[in-house]
C-alpha cells in the first residue's frame, strides 16, 4: 500500500509541470548567466514569417536574422535596450509568441565510471 502512495505522489509531481504551450512567454534573467549581448531567440506563431520580427524590432537596427528551427529565429541587433524593452515591443504583435536572450550554453564535464 505504501509503495502505491509513493508512486502516485511521484507521478503527480511529474504531471504538475506546465506544458510548453501554456508556459509564460517571458524569461526571467538567470542570476550570473552569461548571454550573447545583442542576441535574442525569437519564436513566431505558426504561419508568421520573419517580416514580423523586422517590423517589430527594426528600430533596433537588426544586423542579422537567422532561422534556427521551426518558427525560431536568432536575432542580432546593434541597439540592445535590454530584455524589458524587448519584451514590451513583443506585445505589439501577437505573432511573436516568445523572446529570450541567447544564453551561452556550457555542458557539464562527463562523469567517467571508475
């Protein structure tokens, strides 16, 4: 009986996460996180094209706009007003569903079995 309760609780914990489609579209800054200054990852709604990004963020002098996945672009801008302003601009067009800084990824060293 105790094992059933533990498994039920563990299963409930795993299911309590917000599905990605319902997760908030803003990203809080991660303390001490490093990011590529002037680069943001922009997610578009299905059917939207990169012209939406140029329309909303063109005033920040887009240097480069690279498609890196389905509905996902890396935007490099010359003028970086910070995440709050970037997010405020995002609200001008609902076809931009999310934007976040381009954080630098560093993998953990692999653990070797002895």
